[in-house]
C-alpha cells in the first residue's frame, strides 16, 4: 500500500465517520452514482450539539456533552438510538447516523437515519443521576424530535427504563402523551413485545438463511460471541435456543472464555452479573478478545464496538460466517480480505437491523393504539429481514461485490430514488 493511502487507512480506523464515508465512496463508484447525490449523502443533514447540566448526588452540577445527528430523512422521519458512552464522539454519532439511514432503507422501512450520544459513564452513575441526565438530554433536544421528525431508541448502555424517562419528559413538555416519540419502551407504556431481543433475533434469522445458502448444519455449528451486553447475551442464548448452535467462546471488555463443549449462555450471563465479567467462569480456558476473533469456529459474532476486524487480523479469521451484530466492527480493507477468503460476511446494517425493524413495529402500534402479540412481531420481523438478506445476496452476485457493498447498493439506490422524487437533486 502506498504511504499516503496507508496513512488514510490508519486515520479512518480511528474515526468511524471516515470509515462510513469511505464505504459510501466505494458504493458511489460501484453504482456510478450521480455526483449530486453522492455529495449530499457523504455528510449528515443536521447536527445538534448540547450541554446538559445535571445535579449530581454530591450536590454539585456536572455538565455533560451530548449530540443528536440526522443523517438523511428522504425516506421518512429519522430513526436511531442514543448511546451513553464515555468515549462517545461526534464522529462516532455521525457514522452511526449514516448507518441508520442505510439500515432503514435496506429493510424497506419508511424511515431515515439518525443517532444520538451523550458522553458519560453510566456504570459510575446512580439511578437518580441517570434519570436527571436522560430528562436533561430531552429537554435540550425536544424541539428537534417527535413521532414525525426523529424518533430515538436504545443503543449502547441505554435501556427501556431510560426510554421511559425520555418519553415521559417529552410528553410533559408537549403537554400530551406521546408514546410514539421514542421506541424501546417497556411494554406497559407503549413498548412492543419482542423489542428486547429483536436485534439478536433478527440477526439469527439472517444467519439461519445464510447457513442454508452455505450448506452449514447449524445443529453442529460452533459460535464465538465477542461482547456480552444486551446484543451479545441475546445472540448467544437465541443461537442456542432457536438454531441449536454450540456457544464455544464468549468475551467482554475484560477478556474471554473458551470451552469446546459449549457454554450455557444464561449461566455465563448470571456469572458476569455477579462478578462483573465472564472471565474466570468455571471450566473455561481464558482467551483474549483478539484471540477470540481468530478461533476456528463456524460462526463469529462481533457484538461489541467498532473496528475490531481490520486488515491486520482479517487474514487470520477462520469462521465460515461472520455475523455483525455490532455496528461497524469490520473495516473496508478487512471486508475485502474476508471476501477474497470466501468468508460469508453478514454486514451490520443487515444483520443488526432487527432492533430498528421492531422499533418501527412499535411506532406502528403506538399510532394505531393496538398492540400485537409476540408471535406476530417475530413473524413480521422474519419476513422483512430474510427478504433483505436475499436482496443483498442477489446484489452481491449481480454486481460482483462483497456483501457490505451489496447492502450499500440496495440501500443507497432507494435513498437516491427518494431524493430524486422529492426534488432534492
Ligand atoms: N440502536 C439500534 C440500532 O443501531 C436500534 C435503533 C432503533 O431502534 O431506532 O439499530
């Protein structure tokens, strides 16, 4: 690689937004996209930057920095989660908002892409502090969100309780119950059944179809799961329950565990709850997060953060299927290496789109004031996400591009068409 290109690659690994732009540029090349469309979709449409004063338990005020970014709303109101994370940056939120645009478009949802973030460490905050921060964030951005403008949801380190406080704060400000302003709420106050494990479930429906295509027997398949938060835990337990797979490796930020006989995901989850980590789980060999990615397993599931599969470790990845439950785990250079090696990559904005798809169902239920049972949610999710998988697979062979580029092609075409119909270009 020439030194200038190499410098760009290194820089983009540190910055997810540069990576998202690089993916977008690659897609523009594959599609011979009109320059006007390309120019617009490379950047977000709106960015809100707020400072949120919160009264802490020690009696003093602490000011937190937060963001909400709308990447594109050509297909409908913006949609996307809110992350509470100590390492949050505006560029991460920009990248994630763009990925939401592509995710919603790929799944055929009438929604655009947005994302929010607050720089904080929820692990070090009391329940009261978290509630005041959640309400404070909404009081700073409420003018810009709403069921027909932008609808937030949970993401890393945010949960249904936080969504409940946020919905309540918004409802108080506008003077009426507005359940549809936010999704991922507890079912009693407008949440959808099946939302909690929707990201994992949707991804596993995709894995099921991919296994059919690749001729992989899931009952005999071994799985490694990187990251044991909400997505990781549900991925491991449903992979076992729904698909019959064996979960041989699990990790969290402190390290990982391996046992070729397989783990009981619930027991590992309970152990992590008790001790703070999966590490030291009985009868397991320690593996680092790096080693976990290179294990000789059938299915590798990155379920944590961005940038974990790069051109450095991609050549050593042995899994037949890499299912991206996290957002942005693989760099564009690594994508190409995995593709050349014949590894079947299920890209993030396909594989983890189950969350936003059930969020969309939640909005529909809020609007109609009529709530579905779990089976109906699962069935509709299965239909939508399986169809999206086959459209990406077909596009990958039609354009002779890797699965991520194929997913981009499907999504960008739809957004470009909507922009044209609306007269933006
Ligand atoms: N945060 C999730 C995602 O990245 C869900 C977004 C939503 O439900 O709106 O897809």
